[in-house]
């Protein structure tokens, strides 16, 4: 059973999403919050698998709440999907840096939302196409990219792990990586998990950020 907490300052949206999630087999809603501070408290009390987090909320916004949740070692098993109407590059970047594992627009279809929750629960990162374009095109594509030294952490990776990091940074899933490298999906997942441990990444989304910020993967050359 996948447990979910909903955080949104609009009661109507919380009710609609709660109805959707609760009626899906294998899912349960264990808590709701109308602001970021409540979200942190509810998550600490319930320790859900997934949090659907709005960005703009009173008291504490969704980005601050995400950072607080992801920084708590007792909540290491909780994954956050940002569900918002604001899909610009600044929000995407800040959400990923705060530790979010997914980023979807509120216009997402019901089936796509449930699929996204399953994807993140399975350890994959997920961004909407619009959010991905914003992140790559505007933040990760400087006009004159410069070569940067490889961080010490990347030196800890094996050649195979660096190869897979490039593929993760290109947005491929474990299954797609496995097919391309002719290895099993479980082997691909093992490599990804080892990289996250070595690089101190909360999840795959942060591996994408590391791949670009380190200069290992350059936009337009993936």
C-alpha cells in the first residue's frame, strides 16, 4: 500500500486529489495539510511514502517544506512530488535542489498523476516535459558553457557508473538504461543506488543536477 499526504492551500484541490488517490487500488491518503508548516508536521507524524506538495502556500511555502522534510533523516523513505501550476525554471531548480523527486503541473491527467506517484515510489525521478525543458534550456544551458573540474565525488565512480550517470542525466529510466547497455533493470538500479550513496544524492532527480552542474553532461551534447 502506497501512503500519500496531500499539501495544498486550496481545499477543493485537496478534496479532488484525495478522492482520486483514495479510490485507486493500492493507495491510501494518510494526511492533508493546508500550508507548508502543517505539511512538515503531518509528514513527521505519518511518515508517508509520497507527498503531493503545492508550491505557493501560506506560513511556509512548498519549497521550504520540501527542504525541511528531505533534510530530516527520519523521513528518508518519503518522496515528494511537486504538484503546481508554476512550472518555470526557477521553481523546478529550487524544488530539485530541495530534494523533490518529481515535478508535475496541476493540469496533469488523473492517470498520469497516478503513474507519476508509482514512478517516484519505485525510485525514479519524474519531471513534466514543460518542467524539463525549462530546467535544461534556461538554467543548464549557459550562453558560453565553460569546462569545470570534475568534483572529487565523481572520481569515486567507476567508469560504468559514470556512463550510467550520463544516461540518468539524459532522463532515461532504469529500464531504458538496461536496454541500451544490455544489462538487467535490477543491475541498472543497483548502479544508480550506489551512485546516489557515493554522491550523497537524495534521489535520481539530484543525480541529474549533479551530472549537469559538474560539467559531466553538457546540454545539447547528451
